[in-house]
């Protein structure tokens, strides 16, 4: 359990190598003991990663790992408790001598653990070929969802959606056991271009096992988010009845497709069914469920669709595609073993995906494949724990450094889309990421997550326009394994999910994840040494009564869903915090600088207590040298200093994200203090009289500039952009002629978002050689009349989104000729712009070169597209028929003569 030592090593190194940012000096008499503890910790960590990782799993190994875990936790508690006591007893900016309590007992325990480890290694034989590189360079050859053996299912379901003449609203349940691929099947139908074009709108909501009446709001918000766009913040405060009426009104008169995924009982259907109007226009609802009774209850007319297990040949075909790249061949020896492994999975696609993830990362050896084959067969034969054992096999095969990253997924609720940046910052704050040479901790964490994706243990749920991961998720069954493991290894306590006897028998809980009424099974004494508290409940009262503010050693406090009227001053006593995320209606105090260890600060201004037009005044961040990420969210929410603080600058060389800051405070002097900034947001709170030269920010790749849409300051004339920019967002600004031409010359620009901008001349004329690497272009709410461009101006454009551009006369016809274009979306634009969109579509169909997906709110366009497709199909059939008749006639003539 080497990952338990990683955090201790980081603490010891910080104590030994303190710099001018830390106000202590280590007692010389204590240095030898600290150095000895570090040396032994490093030895055990490194040995656990190498020789000890190859030792077969057994009671002796588990017992030793538990001893090492407990010893490292004891050392952390002693050191951090002493540090916090010293900080709280000192006056501000006062230095002190750090003299930790005696650590000799812990050092002896680690010495004993070292001897036992050597004994176990000498007496054990390693697992053949079970080790894998720390960060394998071999990628999953087929990372996308692979559909094997369900072609008939897709044809039948697609016919029920778009092929049947019945116009009555139909509910089509897809039923099958967990992991059989119900959601994947539904997702393929949901994303199918012909299905998309058939319906006016479509929406997806995940119900999940823990559904109750209070979760109805989440379901309604998910559906509304798909139908009318991303729900606004004020919708969170609306009642369920108001949301339901909004959903009903948004769907009425439109042909819709609704997916209700993972429904466990009939209550969710009873709660929501009345909100779906039936205007006999061919609307459809798909319900995925494991329960046949739910399928029977929800189905209308026809019986439900049963998803069956894969046949042996299909199982092997799926496994082969998961393990081998298209250009790779499988030896006859491995094929024979592989077919046994596939057969052992008993046709369950999820099991095949997980086992395929293991085999794709491991060495192609017969011995290892035989070992996997034996384990799969034995676990499948065990009816009680068959699937649990298959999943445990994938966990046991993980390298030590990846295990805590996987276990941390258990902290999040079921069916939760976890933002990539949030997960990475949490892992870093927890001390679960090891430094890698030439890589930042955030980059190392991203490599860890990619490795888990390659092993099919977590999944990418959303990607950005440039292909970067936006959020991750974990399958329900894998999460079940995760939650069991975190409790077994005392890594995390999931309140409401843990066994009843676990809390009673655990003296100290290191991490707590709460999503229900907190504290029902645990006492304050058990969490007094906790390092992390994550809350997923919209209720501040449970926080106030839980004693969280008394957890002096807390490193992570993620209470973003809890809304506070005022910033809780008690948080300022938690000086060990590395990560703080919360929602408040008022400004942050200057005393926030007391949290000198803070690395990530996320503040959302919102809720019923927010002040209209309020800003965050945070001069205290000038002294927070450990900060790596500052994110403020909410309308007119940005960093602004008091007048007397504007000339007090400290270099924040660790800061990577700063968003947003008022342009009036973002001076040249300030730029000099941010040498490693990567993401920046600027709010134009006033007209500026001199240029901000951002070209000195050599690592900056993401920039967001916005002003009030009522002011529309001229932003582009007052900044110099660095060539490193990859993503640029301009919102509410005034654009002069030729300024976009300068942006088009940025050599690395991949994403450009123009929102509610005012083109002073009303024209945008692209020029040759511009936007050479642009992949995504968003034009939303622009005051733009004429747009002139052709396919040479955006040679790599993949996605074009045009929304609410009512003044735009037309979309350049040559845009349809861009060879890389995959998606073109036109929503809520003027008649002339929509007419040009229809012309682009018709030209594509007439030429037989339809290469991209088209999305539009205009039903006329979609009707024309469907008619064009039907016309193309009829033409092809007629052509084939003519050729057939000609061939028959020639054969008759030849036979006669």
C-alpha cells in the first residue's frame, strides 16, 4: 500500500526543505529523526512499487500493508498537528522554531515493516508477468465504444424510433442485466445522425438507484438542459412544479426523443410521465432498466426490448478488438487462450471490456493470459461473487500509484460527471500524485487518469471541441467495487453507503464523502483527524452541525453545493487547507490569506443570498504564494483590490489559473508576478488607456475576456495576445475592422468563441492564411451582418456553431466545402441565414458529398434533409434496377445468338 506513504513523503520534504514562504526553522536536534523517517518511507515506497508489488496477494501481505498505512497515518497526524498548533499560536507573520514530538516509535515500526517485507519477498514467488510500466505508453487501440453482436438490436430499435407509421407516443424499454450494454445501446441510438434528424429535439436524463422525490429536480434540470440549452443558475431555485411546466411547454408541439437511463423502480416514471405531452406526432421515450417489472410497467403497447448476452464468437470478437489494434495480429496460441477468457466472461460486455483493459496493458505472454483465464473461470463459477471478483482482478492489477486515483472515484455520487480540472486539483491537494520529472503535478495527475481510462476503469464522459477531456465518469458496477475497496482499505468513508459496522469499528476516518444527512453513523471523535470532507448535498445546516469547522487538519473542503449568505469565518482556522470550494453570496474577506497552504480556491457567487452586481474583493491573495488555481464564477464576479493594495505585489510563480481579474487591476507590474500562468480570465470593468501586453505570459494557452454586454468595451485594441494561445473567448466586446484578422494569425489557436460581440462595421471578411489550426468556432448573439469566407480560411475547422445571430444575412456557401467539417449547428438565426444553411445542405446532397452532421432548430431544414436522403436512396435503387435490366437483356441476346 505504497500510496499511503506518498503524502507522508511530501510532508517530510516540506519540513526539511522549507523556504522563505514558510515561517519556521526546523530544530537542528530534530533534523536527524526527520531525515531518518524520510529515508525509511522512501525505501518502503520504492520497494512496494517494485519487488513487493509482484508478491501474490495474501493475508501476510495485507497485514503488512495495513501496518505501513497505520504507521504513515500516525506520522502525518503527529507532524501536521504540531504544525497547526504552532501556526495558530503565533501572531501573523511571526516565525517559529519547529520542534516536532518524538517519532522514534514510528521509525521502529517502519523498521519492523521493512524486515517483514524482505521476509515475505524472499519466501514468495512473484506473479508471472503481472507488472506493468508505471505509465504505459501503450494506449487502448480502440478507446471508443465498440458495438459487437447487437446489430439486430440496433436495427429493431431504430425501426421502432423512426420507421413505424404510428404517431402515438411510444415508450420503449430496454431491459437487461447490469453491464450488458443497455446504456451503450441507447447512446448509439441517441447519437445516430438519422435519429437526430428525425426528431425536433432529444434529451437524456439518468435516474439511478438512489432516486427519491427530492431527486426529481435533478432529472427535470437534465432534461431541460438538453431541450432548451444549459439551465440558468436561477432555475435551481425554482420549484419542481415550475420546472415540470417549463419542460412540458418546451416539448409540446415538437417531435421528441427522451432517454431515461438506469431506472430501478416505477416511482420515477410515476413522478415524471405526466410531463411528456402526446400530440400524436411520433414522439418516443426509451427507458433502460435492469428490472423486467419496470419495463413491463412503462412499456406502451408492444413488449419491451430484451438485451441478451453475447454469443461466444461475438465475445471473442469484442475482446480481440479491445486488446489488439487494427494492424496487430493475435498469435494462434493467444487466440485459443483468449477465446477461453472471452467465454469465461459469459457474454457480459462490461466484463469483457474490463478484462480487455488488463490484457491490452500487459505483456503478450501465454503465462499471464493463462493466469487471467484461470481467474476469470473461477470467479465466474462462483455464483455469489462472480462479477465482483472479475472487477477486483482489474483493481489488483493496478500499479500502486494508480490505486488511490481509482479509489477516489468512490467519493462521487453514482452517475456523476466529474469535471476533469476538479478531479485533478483534488488529487493534487490530497497528496496522491507523485512528482514526475519535467511535468507539473497537474500533468502527472492527468497521465494517471488517462492510464485508468486505458484500462477501462473510468470513462471519458465529455470532450471539448479540441478533443481534450472535460469530464470523467465511472460505471455503476465499477463504482460499487470502488466503494467496497475504499472501506476495506480505510481510504474513504462514504456516508450513507458504508456497512453499519464499519463506522462503529473505525477509530479514525481519513476522508469523508457525504450526500445525505451527515453524521448519522459517525461521531465527531472519529473524524477529528480527517483530511478531506466532500459534500454533495444542498443543505448548509448539516455542515454547521457536523463539526467540520473543528477539523483542524483538513486539507480538502469541497462544499460547493452548500450556499452561504456570508463567508464562514470559521474556515479561516483550517490553515492546513489545500483545496477550498464553496458558494457564497458576499465578498471574501481579506483574511483569506491566513490559509497560506491553499493551492486551489473555487468560489461561486450565487444562491438566494447573492448581491446583484457584487464583486469579490480579495487583496489577501497577494500573500498566498502556494496558490495554483483561483476560479471565481458568477455574473459580475471578479477579483478587485482595494486602492491601497494595488502596489503590493508578491511573485506567484506557482499560479496557473486566474479567472477572472478586473482589467483595472491587471497592470504591467502585475503581469511580472505571474510567470507561469496558463489560464487567465479578464473582466473589463472600465475603459483602459494603455495596452496590456500578455505576450510575456509564455505559457498562457486559455484566455477569456469579457465585459458587460451593455458597455461593450474595445478589448482587442488594448491587449497583445501571446502566440501560445489555443483557446480564446471574447464576450460582450466591441470588435473593430481587421481585429479578427490579427486573431486569425495566432499560430496555435484551436478554439474561438465569440459571444454577444458587436462588429462596429457589421462585417467580417476573412483573409488568406488565417485560422490555420482552428477546430471549433462559436458565433453567438453577434451583431454581425456580412460574413465573407471560404474553405481556405478555415482549413481545419471541425465544428461550427451559430446561435442567435439574427442580423447575419448568410453563411458563406463555401463553408460546406471544408473537408474536415464534422458538425454545423445553426440555432435561432434570421430567415436569410437559415436559407443559406438549407442551400449548403442541398449542395452537399446533390453532390453526394455529405460529410458532416447538421443540427438546426428549423424544422424546414430537417424536412428538406430527410426528403433529400429519401431522394438519394430512390435514385440509387432506380439506377441499380436499370443496370440489372440491361444485364439481363444482354444475357438473353447472348443466349439467342
